[in-house]
């Protein structure tokens, strides 16, 4: 059978035999549950979503597998909460959101929930704090969800131009002081790229060329300390940004704001202040690509699993995805981590040592 047609779950029969195909008497071991979690939320396994069993063991109904996921997510909840607390102690975070379809009981269709990603990744400037991400499920995209998630965080937030985040910068913000925002040059570039690809606009091409110069400098200073990055940006990038600002205003005066290109230029203009934040803080990145990269696996799970069964399933999705993504970004093998963590919880791991269970603190046994 060719690899393109072979079921994902059966790529390694020995692996499945050891971890998923438990006997009738053994029931759901921590290893079996961890395997289901990784298959669904890391490997995006369609077979698990459809409750197809491993050929070497017992067939489990979908409801049983869903119960395993829900039970695991419940017991792992305090670990995810602690992970979020650690992230919100940082001076700079990323945020983004993506759709999470959820079954709407009684209506015979799905509704659109959202997973809000709050992420830290200081590797670009050599920060000491480990990277991590927490996905929080909410039934909608209203900005108040972001405000609720960010309670206790008062640093700089890197994000896209979604208007729902505007409430975070106001003096009336609930849960903390007004947040400083850093907008994303990748999104600004994307707006111009859309016009260039469709119309071949020379103006859009010129904007893309100018932005490419910013990114060329960023590639040269990535990994340097924040002081070095700030110095390079002030000396080399700031003059280019100023020239871009003048160019932007000149083009906006020439082009109708109702045209396709005019709308894209207005988008950049509205975010102009936040697009310059990275010039004044060496810890800030030029874009929010770090969190977008962490969100991509959510789309694969969404494609294969189709939808969560209910809102609580959305919460479970967010919790498990948080731990798996954080494990991966810290070069920790997700199955080994989840198995060991579930075993520790089952053995009565003390609450005052919950930090030991965070993915970046995991030490695999021999």
C-alpha cells in the first residue's frame, strides 16, 4: 500500500499496539490517552476523529475517545492555567485568533467559535524565558474576549490590525493598564501583495520593495541582543520607515481611497503608529509571524476533525493544543511529555510543584 493511501494511524503498528490497543481489562492507560491526544491534536489524525480502531486491538467508539480527551483536558487544566500565568508575566507577547467550529446542538449545524492564541517567543533577541503558547476557546470574536484573556498583562502586545483589539489600548481597559501595541509589517506587506498579484500595480510593487529592505535588515540582526537590535534599527531602519511614511502619504493623495489599492494604503496608514513600535524596543519583532506559525496546526486539526462537539470540547481543544504546541516549540516530544504528565497527575503530583509539569521543565527518563 502506498504511503499516500495508508491510514495515518497505522504507519507504525508496533507503536499503536503498545500505546493505543490496550486490552479490555486494562482500560484507558495514561499512555493510551496520551496517544489519542497526540494523534488528534498533533498528528491531526483523521482516523482518531472517526473512531477507527487500530487493527491490532480493541475498537473504541468515538464517544469513548471523546471522553478520554475531555477527562485529560480537565486534569491538565491547572497546568495550562499556570502556563498562562507564566506568559502574562512577560513584558511582550503575541496574540492572534482563529476559528474553531463547534457543533450547535438542536440546530443540526455548527457555529463558529474561536481559539485565541497568546504566545511568547523571545528567541529573536536571545531572551531567557522559554517560548510558549496558550489557546483559549471563546464562543465569539468580540474584543472583550481578548481583554478577559489578557487580565494581568501590561506589556507590549504584537498583533494584526483587527479592530477588536482597540479596546486594549484605552484607559478604560479592564484588567490592567492600557497596552502598548506593535502592529505587523507582514500584514501590511500582504495587503500590497494582494493588489500586485491581481493588478500588477507598480505602486504596490514599490511598496513591496521598500518593505523588503526592512526585512533584509531584520534578517541580519536576528538573534542579537535587544540593545544591538535597537541601535541597528534606529540607525538603518528608521530612515527607511520615515521615507516609506512620506511615500505612503503621497500615494494616498494621488489614489482614491475607494479603490482597491487605496483601501490597502489606508489600512497601513491607520496602523502607522503601531507599525513603528519595533523601532523603539529591541525586544519587539517586525511582525507577528511567530504566533501565526503556532496557529497553523489548529487549521490542520480543524480540517480533519471537522468540529468540536460542544463548547466544552472547544475548551478541551485549546488546552491540549496549548501543551502540545508549547512542547514542540521547546523541542520536547509531545507524547512522552503528555504521558509522563498524566502519570504524575494520577500519582498525586503536589499542587505547589505544578511548575515541574510545564512543558519546558520536562526531563525525559532514560
